[in-house]
C-alpha cells in the first residue's frame, strides 16, 4: 500500500507537472497549436508519467532513458497525427533537449540545496525534491507563457531561421551539435546522481561517443567553410558579369546615339547650318570627353565602373564627377572586386537619392585616394539630411526608404566588406554638405585582422 501511495505522489507532484511543462514549452517554441491541444498534451503527460514511473525503480538508468524516449515517441506519433511527421520528430528532439536541461537544472539546484544523492534517495525525499523541481518548472512556465504570447512573431522568426539553416548547409552541423548536446547532457545527469555513473559502463561509451562526434562535426564545418568560399567566388563572378553586361548595354546605346548624331550633323551640313553644326559638335565632343576620360586609369575594373556610372548618370540627368588620386599597389590585400562592390553600391545609392531633387540640383561626386597605406573613398550627394533614427538603421539588411524589390541590400554589403578588411565607415549628413559616405581601408596586410 505504501508503495502505491509513493507512486501516486511521484506522479501527481513530480512527473505529470514536469512532462506537461516540457511538452507545453516544446509546442510553444515550435509554434504548434493543434486543436484540443491541452487535452492531448494532458493525456500525453499522464500516460508518459504513469508508464515510466511504474518502471523507474526497476530499470537501470540507461534503459530508463531509452524507455522514456520510446514512449514519448509513440505518444507524439499517435496523439498528434494532424501535425506533419517532420514537426513531430522535431518536437520529440526538442522535448528531449528541454527535458534534459530541466533535469540538469533541477539536479544542480538539489545538490546546491541538499547535497548530492542517489536516484532512490531523491525520489524518497519528496519535500527536498519539490523544493528543487518547482523553481525549475516555474522558470519553464514563464518562458512558455512569454513565447506563446508572441507565438506569431516567434514562429515567423523560427521559420526564417530554418530557411537560413537549410539554404546555408547548416543542417548537418546542427544535427551533430544536438547529438553531442544530448549525449553530453546524459553523461552529466548521471554524474549528478550519486553512484549512477560508476554503476553503468554505458555512460563511459556515451562520453567517448560524444568526443568522437567531434570528427563529423569538424568535417561538416570544413565543408561548410568550403561551400561558403565557393559561393563567395560565384557571387564575385556574377557581380563582374553584371557590371560587364551593363557596360556593353551602355556601349550599344552610345553607338546608337552616335549614329543619330552623325545623321543630324550630316543634315545640318547639307542645309548649310554651319554655326548650329559647330555648336552641336562641341556638345557631342564634351559629352564624349565626360564618358571617355574616366577610362584613363591603372585599375581597369574601377575605370570600367566609373565609365558605366558616368554613362548612367548622363542618361538620368545627373552631374557625376569622379577622381582617383595616388598610385595603386597591385599587391594590396584589398581585392579590386570589393572596391567595385563598395563604390558601386554607394554611387547607386547616391543616384537614387538625387533623383528626388530637381534636374539642376542632381550632383554626385566619388573621390578615391590611395596613399599612406590606406585607400579612402568618399561618395557625396546633396539633399535633405538623414535623421539619426534612419542613420541607425541604414545598414540593416532589407531596410530601405525606396520602393521596389531587392532594396535594402547595398549598404549592408558595403558594411560587411569594410568590416572584412578591418576598415572604417562613417556617414555625415547635414543641410550644408548633404550626405557623405567615407570609407577607409588598410592597404597593407599587417594592418588587417
């Protein structure tokens, strides 16, 4: 009779509340809210607790852990058939992680308050068990309530994180880390229970398995680094292709314009309009010099960029000026493609801003200066000053004040490339000077991280 009273006390006071809390937090973290949720969670908690507690004093600790995982798996699969199999398996994995963290926290608190003890001693000392378990459950309840109150936003963030993990090849790394976490937590739990670790050799094997899991984890990390490198190379190639394609398009457009110019000048010559012809030819020559002068530089990629931007500025009615002072060191660790990325994005951003101004006020200036071991770039444009709130968000991915798709990506790319070279990026914006972006990149390897 006394055994049954102890069993009922164990279930009602400890196991059922703990199982209910773990399942609630698991569902909240995954944004799962199926119909009749609480009824089914309650059934899972009661059946799981009764079944495992009937065998807890009979089964060895390692077998008890496997038995608990098995019954939780069966109950999740049977009681929540309306949830996809992938989400049920994810819920199972997460519930084990939450349960392990809960047990470790409770056992650590118990050891701090009452000293370490064996599994049987802790189960028999109900008052001490309650004093360690319920503070732990209270924290989990508060976390569950907080997550559930923000479930829509939380689940949207979780879904975005899941997409990022899948698209960036982080799944294998994450699985290896979770296996190590679960195995290490199991060993640590056994260490906190007096005599459990020494009693069963299987915990030694689990510990060695945790160490061995480092090998596949490192393999997947190295593979991830290689994949990231290849993606960076591909992005660089795509950027070059985009710039070259843009330049070819502009060249074709200029060729078409020159044919029109020739036709107009020929007609003026036939009509004897020599004064008008002279003025028209002077305007064509001036435009040609504006586009052609920028190609006279020792860095062909930068020259091509400036030529492209100059032609684009002319077509949009923007007065664009550029200069490059100092000599370029071909052995510099700063890649030319990154200079093109940084300058191109800043110039495009300036073009978009001045298009809000009247035609006569659209001025953009880009100045490159190489010397004293640094490359400096300043891109400036007139216009109303950028307020402090907007400046604080300028480099957030996706943040933009402009309309259209694929916006809000240029400035974060600029910031990432500048940080990569341990450079500095400052923004100054006022009524008098307009907006000025100032980039400073070290040109010597010793100055880089």
